[in-house]
């Protein structure tokens, strides 16, 4: 008798270190150049975000104070 078992798997979530770097966020009117850093910020339960153009405040309704990879446990920023 031959049997086999298949284990369920899930995709690996990217780490903050692998996502750190230059990014672009855009809406229908503008594009923002931002930088994700892998420096943890305990006060935001996330990582440092640099918005040198101060552009994100015009794209998002709420203030953006940090970032974190998708799939983490609680809301960020």
C-alpha cells in the first residue's frame, strides 16, 4: 500500500528589510516618492517612513506615521 501526505503551505510574507527602499504612492492626481526604512518605531508599532515631499498628507485622509509589511497582526499608522 502506498500513501502520501500533503502538507498545506502558505506564501512567505516579506520582511521589513526586504521591502525597505524607495517606493512610489500615487492617486489619480499625484505621485509621491517615499522611502520605507527598516528602523522599528515602537510608538507606531511599525517602521520608519520618510516622506520628504510631504506628499502623503494630500493622498491619504489620515496622517501616515509609519509602515509595516502586510499580514502583520494589528493595524499600523
